[in-house]
C-alpha cells in the first residue's frame, strides 16, 4: 500500500505549502518511497484524527500512523534502512538538528515576515479565522503588521542565510556532495516562503540560492514544478 | 619524529590560548597522535618562517610543514586515515564548516568582547603593540572599548550558544554520540575565552556548558588541566 502524506492545502488544493510537510516530502523522495498526497485543512482536522495528531504532516504507512516531521524522518530511516539515509551516521541526526535550530533562530523569523500573511490569504475561508487568531497570538501582532515588502523581505532572508552561504560556497549541499535531511530542514522553510510569496523571495545569485535551485531540480524537478501563488 | 605544534604563547609560556591552536590540539588528541608544543610569539615569527606561514597554528610532521587550522585538520584525516576521523564522511567537512560559520557570525562576536582585551594583557611586551594595533584596526575601536564586564559578557556568550544548546540538549556532542571536528571548531573559541578571561565565561548549567565540561574532561582531562589566567 502506497504511503499517504496528509499535507496542508490552500483553498486551491494544488497549492501545498507547509514547511514541515516539504521537509517530509523531500525526505520521501530521497528514500525513493512512492507516496500519495492527501490534501488536509485546518477546517477539516478529522481526516487525521485516527493518528492522534491534529496538525500535519501526518504519514500513513499501511496500518501505521506517524506524525511530526522529525519523528516521520527518523521512522523512515529506521523502517527503510536499505534506502539512502536521511540522517547518516555518525552525525546526521545532530547535524540536521543544528540546521533546525538555525531555522528557528535565524531563518523562520526572516521567512515569517514574507510568508505568514500570504499563507493566510490563500487558505480556504473556513481555515482563515483559526490561522489568523493562532498566528497573531504566536507573534503578538496582526498578520498585516508582520508583513515585509519585497525589498525588506528579500534582504532579511538573504542575511539569515549567510552562515549557510559559507558552507554552500564550498559544498554543493549542507550534507556535503549529496543532500541529507540537514538540507531538507532548511529547504522546507524556503520552499514554503517561495510558494506563498507574492514576489520571488530567493536571491538566486548567492550560494544558498544556487543550492535552492539544485534541490528544486532534483528528482526530476519535483519541487520546481509545484504550483505557487505566482503560477 | 613527534609532530611539533607551533602554538601562540602568553608572556607566561605555559598559557597557550589561541582558538585556532586549540582546534588543532583537540584534533591531534582525537587522532591519538603524539605531539609536542613549541611556544610561538608574534614578536618571534621567524620560528615558523620555513613553513611560509606567519601565524599559528603551524604543524611540523617530519619534513612536512602545514599551516592554517582547517588545512591541518584535513591533512591529519588524509595522512592518518586509519585513526578516528575528524571529518567523517559523508557530511563531516560540511558540518564542521557550518559550525565554523556560526562561530564567525555568532560566537566570536560574543567571545571577542570577553577575550581580546584580556589576551592583549597577557602577551609578552614585545608582542603587545602589534596585537593592539592589528585588533583595533580589525574591530574599529580600542581594546578597552571592546571589553565587556562579567554580567554582559557571560549573557552575550550564552545567547550566542543557544542554537548549540538545542542540539546538545539531545546529543552529547555536536557530532552525535562522540565528538567530531564540528565540536572542536566551537570548543576552540570557548577554550580561548575561558583561558584568558578574568572571570569564568561559561554557564555550566546549560547544555553547551555541560558539553564544554565533557570536552574539558576528555583525554584524561587534557583541556581542563591547561593553565588559565585565573590559575
């Protein structure tokens, strides 16, 4: 039975934009595991009620439900050890966690200013009130107040990516010569931003911009071909 | 012939404090390679003239001279592949580079405020004018203006270490269950700060503080037993 990935959808259900779901989607491609996407909405959480999780990503693999993007990734490496490792020993898990910590302290704060208001705009009307209330509580201001215009948004994101630029000026991927989940931790945040933003948020002339484009093109251009609000 | 490590010394030549030399010293211990330290001073650079490098660390391994801490570490892994890897494949080099980038953008700026003025104080009188002039040019202010008092210095360093705390709350080392050069990249910066500071700059109750103490205790307490300005 094909793995099912429950994934946050916009009102237009072709637009799948959650950063945490993108981490998992890239992880499934990396493992070479076939999967089908089940669009999920805040306004219809009952779809994953059987999993015990009320947020996505949630994965169903046969009779097994797994939630939380990090738990899903460790599940995939443990369950499918013969396929390419996401968290290769000895350091893969600690390395990916460091990238995750930097996403939290550096990259998400810059990306939020580009993406959160735009994400609200593209949700279905029934999901919007929950999303607005929960995010305005989280950030302590209105979604509109959070929103950065193009120049400011792109400059802030470029600044946040500078430590990664130093690595990616030398190595093709954060994982070295090939991507690991360290790469997908960061890619998920940028792909979310890219999909929902009204402008292209990525500076493609930087090492991290070129790395983003390499991952966009990987697996037959899977990520590059995902619909965005810009088409 | 035992490896010679040319290492920056204070006026009291038992005090060896360079962050880059500490990275190399921990790397040599990790590889289990015997080495002897040759104290080096800015006022007597001719000691390493034959290497083509006018800054330390410089390593002499038989007839081979190697300078620059990163080049020394890659030399050690290439030359002694049967000994424990510092940059274990597939991601060790890219991982250590990411930690190096974070040292540059987060940790050094916090550590400099604690350590640079103190480092000047403990140098031999003939090295002090060069050190003051080069560092005041580098930072654009006097060493005294750079200096942070205890509360401010410790708080700034603790803030800079927060991304590492997230990893070290789960893993014993940045490299996972055992240290890699990713660990020594950060340890070198903190050990420098620890040795020259007039106060203990480390919050030993945090995950990164406990990690620092684990590395201090490693290899028979080698780093813990190194003389500091506090004794």
